[in-house]
C-alpha cells in the first residue's frame, strides 16, 4: 500500500513512530497520567506484557541505556528490529525506483 503513490505507508509509519519516540519528553513525573495507545491500558487493565517498551525505546533514542533497561528489557531488541525493518523497506523502495528508471531509458 502506498501513500499518494510515493512513500510506502509502513515505512512512513515506522519512521514517524521513531521520530515521535525520540522527541518524547520522559523527564516528567513518573506518576503523571499520559495518553497511551495500549489497548489493554485503555480497557482498564493494570498489567500489560509490553508495558514500557515505548518508553524504553524513547530512552534509548535519547542515549539513556540504563533507564531504558529499567522500563523494559525488550526495548533494545525492538529498536533494532524496527531499524532493520526501515532499512529493508527503504532498500526495497529504492530498488523498485531504480528498476522503473532503468525501464524508462530502454
């Protein structure tokens, strides 16, 4: 699926997510309530197996490894997986565009 025929939606989603997580303000009070996209938290559950992964990734992007590990141990592997997915999508898109240009010259 493409966004206006130019950028794949998934690529745009992952890049936007990392940009937003990297600019997230984590220095606020720990007890403060915040907006969450977690469906379990929105349904009223207190515990979620992935709780803290977003904050862990945000801490990593801000260079705070120990704080990230305190939020969730899977933050680093999740960030690596997301970065690899962005790399794969960009590589695929560039190869498609290169092939399209090559065909137009023939």
